[in-house]
C-alpha cells in the first residue's frame, strides 16, 4: 500500500466502489447488476453510480463473487456470488454489455435467476451485448429490444424483435444499444422504478417504435 493510501486509509483498488448512501437519501428498494470480467466499463459504472445516486442499494453480482475487472481496466474488489442472491430481493435487474454476457449466458445459475426475475414482471434492463443473456434465458419471445447491432440477429432468432433505437421499452424490458445511449437508458430505467410510466404509456411507446 502506498504512503498516501496508508495515511488516508484508502486502498486504491477500492476507489471505484460507491461510498455509503446517507440514511436520509436511502430508499428501501434494492437493485441488482449482474456482470462479469470484461464488461464494458461505462455500461457498468454509469448505471452503478446513477442508481446509487438515486438512492437505491445496488448489489453487484458476478458468477463466483469477489473481484472483477472490466474491459478497460476499471473494476471492483467485492461483489456477491450469484448463488448468494434471490430475485425476490430486488426491484430491478440490470445487465451491462461488453464481453461479460458471453460468460454469463453459459452460467446455469445466472440463467435461472434471470428467468425467475423475469417471471415476476419487474423491470429488466439490458444494454449493448446484455440482451444475449435474455436470449439464452429464453424470455424475449415477441418482445422488442435494442442491442448492439451484431446481437440483433440473435434477438430475431430467439423470437424477439430487434429495434435500432437509443431506448426501447416493451413491457418490463428496457433496452439500449451502446454507451452513447446510457443517458436515455437510465432515464427510462428510473422512470420505471419510480412508477412514472404506466402500462398504457409503454404500449404507446411500443406502437410508435414499431
């Protein structure tokens, strides 16, 4: 540990972990981000910080728990293992992109979690390559989703409908294409969490995107 870290008590490897939310700002609800090594840094950290800023407790979950490192070198030292969490404990599932979804889609425990969470009807958000996990979980039949363009054919083959838009909302699914869509994506996610989008509004948005 460096002299600076010794004096301040800060371990540099933990600098990206969120500081505790003040009690007066803390919501009761928790959200879960499922990811793995080689996730796209921005697609993980933007929602991680933005959802925390909004007052939600964000649990970061990886296949085995512990440390993970994103595609461009950022990361966290501590995450929860998929075997230690339950879908019932969360109000939102968020799946970032990058290369992590290729690993996640091969993990039976991750797919079981995604299936159970989706069956609850609660919001499911995914960006870039994140919808690959939804494809492998078999939960997108008849649903409109955005994604990285190369994932579009997978969505179609799984019975979904690929839409090349910055924000696509269809029922419980809230999806986007790339890092440049994150501001739109999190706007949709937070509206869903705060109950500001009715089913009628979502159906109307779906119709206008078709």
